């Protein structure tokens, strides 16, 4: 093998490492990305980086090889085929893969937030029920995670994370505050932060749950009222058009 070809192969062998490093560097520019990944329920952050980098690397290398072969058969020029492969794979496929990898996380995070907000009354009622018999807040979440895991499957990420952190000897208030950072549900975040503060000052968790639940119901009633008003306007427009025609 000539020296020139050996250099080309050496450069190509560095491409996977370079792309993986590039993805890791780009992900590190978003400090809250780890919270979004965990809160979306996709996987752990390390596994997300590994899978997304591997999938993107496969797509980039496939695009590179495809355009190299296509251009070589069209132009019969090795240099032009390599150049076209690099331009397409790094200039088009690389940023596209990066945008898709982020977009999947944010869409999943948003989707999970809507589901959790809709199911929050169930969590609130079960949490209040368990709290009447379990005075230790850490035990409340342990019972919810063990006994109501199927019913509260939409809150599985948060419940498992709280119980895991407490088992790792994290103080209960710190575990609740940490999980509050990753949950996509603003109502649950408010509950967790409130419970975290209640542990420190010794406040009554049931009173906090009642306050947050009432706020949630007020917001929900306003949404229903707004939806009914919008439906009424649409119905009036439809009737007006029907009368005109």
C-alpha cells in the first residue's frame, strides 16, 4: 500500500472517534439536556449519548460511503468522490442527526408532561391516602412505587428515582428537589419542591397536597371553561354559515 493511501485510511479511521467526540461536546453545551433526557423517560443520559452517537455515526458513515461510491462511478475521481462524501455526510447528515436526536427528547418530554398533568389527580389522591397511614415521607414514596406501580405507571420515572436516591442515603429533601428538576410536570414539580421544603421546616405534607390539588383543579376548570367558550364561538360561526347558505 502506498504512503498516500495509508494516510487516507488513517484519516478515515479517526472519523468515528471524531464524530463521537463532536456529539458529546455538542450535548455538553446544554446543561439541562440531561434533565430533559431523564424526564422524558427515554433512558439514562449516558445510554442516550451512546445510542444517539452510535446511530448517528452509522447514518453518517453510510451516507459517506454511498456518496463516495456514487460520485466515483459518475466521475471516476477518487478525490472528488471523497470530497463529496465528506461534504454530504458532515455538512448535511451530521447536523440533521444532531437535530433529530434533540428533537426526539423534547417531543417525548412534552408528550409526557401532558399525560402526567392529566393524570395528576390520581397521584394526588393516592399520595394523600398513603400519607394518612405513613408519617415518614420516604415511606410514602416507597409504598407508592411498590404497591401502586401499575396504576401510577405514568409517574414511574419520578417514583423510582426518588426511592433509589433515598436508598442511596440521599436526604429526603435533596432527593425530592433533585427529581423536581427532571420531571416535565409543572404541578408535580411544585408538589416535590413543596414537600422538600416541608421536610426541612417540619410542615404537614397533607396540607401542602390539599393546597396544590386545589390550585390544579382551579387551573383545570379555567381550561375547561375556555374550551367551552371556544366551542360555543365555533358553533355560532357554523350556524351563521349554515343560515347564509
